[in-house]
């Protein structure tokens, strides 16, 4: 295993799987991780295309899970990190269990921040490395009936912008934020949002989203929003009142809205 080395989190399905496929196609040895057994079948599929792939099943909502992932790297220099793992639970916030909303916060924020600090510190010492973090356009939009998820993505969008500025003099290290809109993945089923307007709507292709994010990362771009409609939403979020944005989000995310 003498080639370039990439780690991709949340890689069992969706955007993460396709980011891992991008790495594999470019000849990277790939370490993929998710909190479900499907990560092993994802590794098998990627390896069938000739890639050197290692799978780790770990819970990245915990510091121990992140440590397990990094231990699996076995001291190798990490050339690319795609921090894509995320978790959501839709529906009214007051109906959510502590375990559900805590898992979203710990996966999307705490685990991601800890992973970034560990990996970026090593990249800075090494003088080289590229990181892609999956944020979201919903970080710009108050999210009734998906309030925790939107808030965690607001954190990620803001945090990576600040961190990018801190790293601007580290010429060999880049940090890119991928900010997609609704994408055709397992996300809406896992979040119990299939009965919502957004859950039933036509969504972006995860392979295309991943490719654009990968290309932006390789080019060292600061951030990328995929899709014209999503770009317009981000632009509009700076001028439209937050209460209006919240009401618009309610119309697409409220349970049962697909039937109205």
C-alpha cells in the first residue's frame, strides 16, 4: 500500500460512497467508515473495480469511534479526508428523544470537529493534504421539523469558513466545504421524512454531487454549492427574512406535507 491514501466517512451509501468511488478511480488507497454493516459491502463493490479498500464499522458520534477510525489508518499519511458522515431525525423537536437529537449533534458537530482537528493537525505538520467537509445549504435556512440537522449544518458551514481562514497561510493544506441541496440518498428514509414534500421531491444525483465536490477539493476551492436552484437559495438566504425562510422550510419538511 504505497499509493496516496484517502479516508471517507459516511461511505456506505449516497454521497460518501460516491466520494470513495472518486478516490478509488484516481488510484487512492481508501479507508471507508460508517456506523452500519453496509460499509463492508460498499468496500467489496469498490474493491471489485480494482481499488485497495479497507472498511471500518465505527460510531463517529463518539470520540472513541473517531479514534477507532484513525487507528485503522495505522500511521499512514492521510492525503485526503472526506468528512461526510451525518445524522438526522426529522419531525417536531419536542417529540424527539434525547438519544436521537444528541446523536445528530454528536455525529454532525462533535465527531466531525474532533476528526478535523486530528487530521488537519497532521496535515499541517506534514505540509500537505486536502480535506472536503460535507455541509449543506440548509445551514443557511432555519429548519422547522428538521431543526437540529439544519442547526448542525449551520455550525459546519460557519466553522469550516473560519478554519479555512486560519489555514490560509498553510500553502500545502486546503479545506473545501461541499454544500449540496436535497440529494437522492438514504437520508430521508433514515430521518423518517419520506412523507414530506422534500422527501417525495425530485432530488440531485449523489454521484454528480460527489464528483463536483471531489473536483472542487482537488482544485483547492473554498466551497461549492451544487445545482443552480441551490445556489439561488443560498444567495436569497442573505436577504430574505429568517421567519420567511423558516415558514418555507416548514412547508417542505412538516410530517405529512407530501399529502397536502
